């Protein structure tokens, strides 16, 4: 049983970490003026034809703010008749809640936030959120601390697919810790990062609800919270994994990129309220078009060096090193020159543009005509519902799951908007995720979600989640 005094002490340490690291972003503002390049862009949509041309759009200081930075700086918002004020959000909870409570017209949300808002999952805000597109796929990772390295844990690719061996190391490490120290951090409850941490643990034969707790910490605070020993590991978008490794902050190593848990997964969605779409249909179309063009720009390999440098600005990630190249922290995730780090002086760099996918998909993932990164498969929303059910965040799998997926992920609208831009899309809303896409080699067939759920031996009636945000 957890000792109350020791738990409060642990939470006090974590809170101190939040206070300490938040000082690093105090007073930072979003960009205030359009660039000359943006002002020179010719508008193809007259703002007077839009219901609401003046928008406030949020973003969070992680690498996937890149399409928002590009849409603003390159004039894609302006091109489609929008006058956008960007708002730098301190956390993913702020980004989501800003939409729900009307402070923001649109903002990126962590995959899972929109679906779970619709199904009423525990730990999620319950609201009629919608999304018609992803901002990117992949671009995130799990970081483990030096103590886990010293125990013998290594990056996933060095286990050569041996979940049993990894499970022994993982279980042994957490068994060696007092209960109050068994803590993982993610950026938002009831969302894909929490599910990935639990999925990985369960795939290795370790019940996550029995071995550790999950707390919620904003991205810029992860590194310092690990530095002070308040957490063992975390999952977050870049650049906050790269920042932790040896040669940078030196507090941890990257265990795995999220794409090693589920290759092709959606990370960030462009979230809005359903009422925004209903009341501002032409404005919404302009917003989606601007963001699609920005994602296409970010997807081009020739533009990625420029993007990695742009988002180091204090207005975006603020991830500038004290010495070395300006894009030392942002470049690995954007260009795909990804360093897993470690404490043995070995080089662990894997070059792959798939590290973050903004629009174009590699051939191995583009199996369906018209598929691309910003296209939302409603079957992926169904997968999220299976995980909310698996970990006890809803009592049972929704009987109207397909209806909920359609309400949340507006693939129908995206097809219409993309067609106006000459972009081909897949004709179906659902697809089977092949076994090789997942770390445990378990395929997902959205036509049989109950069978999929019943195939997992490790489940929970109710997860233990402590909130710190």
C-alpha cells in the first residue's frame, strides 16, 4: 500500500519540477506580426466571403507546431482569406480545453482526445469535438532515465523484437523500486501516448496498472522532471526526447519511437468544436486547406532544414541549444537523423524521413490509392475506443462506435475539401492495420473490435492515473 506521506513527498518533487521547468518558458509569446513573405501572398479567398475570417489558433511548443508556423510565416492562412492569431499553449490540456471553452477556434489535439471526448472516457473532457485531418503521424518517442539504462534496458531495436527479454528487464527494474517511485509521464490522459505506454508494457507481459502509475506533465517540463528523479520514463513529441539524451541534457535515452509501437499511427489532429463547423462552414474549409498546404510544405524533404531552424524560435518550441547548431534539438525529429542516445558512447543514429510524416507516406505504408498522412481513417478512432475499453476508461465498448467515430473524425468533410484542392483520397473510411504494424504483431480488424479486445490477456477494470498538469 502506498505510504501517504511518501506519495505527497513524491508529488511535491514533481510539482517542484513543473515550477522549475516552467520558468524556462515564462513570458514567451506567439509570433505577433506576419512576415513580409506572408503579406506578399495573393489571397485566393476574399475574407468577406467567410463567416469568421479572424481566428485564434493554438499550438504547443513541440516539433509538430511546424505546420502552424509554416501556415503563418508562408502566408497559407492569408491565402485562404484568414487572419489568424496564433496562441502558444502551455500544455495539451490547455490546447484541448481552449477549444472546448471557446478561447481558441482551432488547435492541435493529441490523438485520442477527440474520440474520447465523444465516448465519455474517464480522464477526458466530454464535449462534441471534431477533427477532419491529422497534423502529422509519428514524431514522438519514449524516453527512459539513466537508472533504467544502468539496470540493463536498451533501445527497443537492440532487443531484435524479443518482447520476452525486454519484459524481464522492464519488470525487474520496476520490481526494484519502491511503489511511490514507479511513475511514467505522458502529456494527456486518455490519449494515444498513455495507451502506447500501457500497450508496450502489456505486450511485454507486464501489467501496467500493477507496476506503475501514469501522471500528466506538459512537454517542456518532461526533461527537468526526469532530471530531479520524479519519473522513470515519459512519452512526448520531439524535441523533448532528443533533448534528454547524452550530448544534450544527458538525463535519459530514447527507448523507442512511437512508430515502433504502431507504425503509421496518427499523432496530432486539428481539433475544433462541432458548432464551429456548423456555424462557419466556409471558414472551416479555408482553415483545412491552409493546413493541408502547410503539411505538404513540411513534408517536402527540401524544406525540412528550414523548418527545423524556424521552429527553434522562442515563439514556437524555444528549443535552442546553448552551444552547437541552432537546430540541434529539432533537426533529428524533422529530418529523420534520429539519435537514440545511450551512456556507452555508441552511436545510435537511424536515418529515416518516416520519423515524422506530415503529408506524403513512404511506399511501405501507402498500400491504398490516395492515402496520405493528413487523411483520417475512422478505423483508427475505433482502435482508440478499444484501448479506452481495455484500460477501464469506459465500462464497455460503445454499441454505436461507428456513429461516434463518424461524428468525431470528419473524413467525409476532408474528402470534399481535399477534392477541391485536387487531392485524391481513399474511398473507404476503414482499413485493417496489419500485424507487422504493431510491436506485438497483432493485427487490428475494425470490423471485429470485440474479438480484438478479447485477444488481450492483460486488461484492467480501471487504471490508476494521477493528474499533474
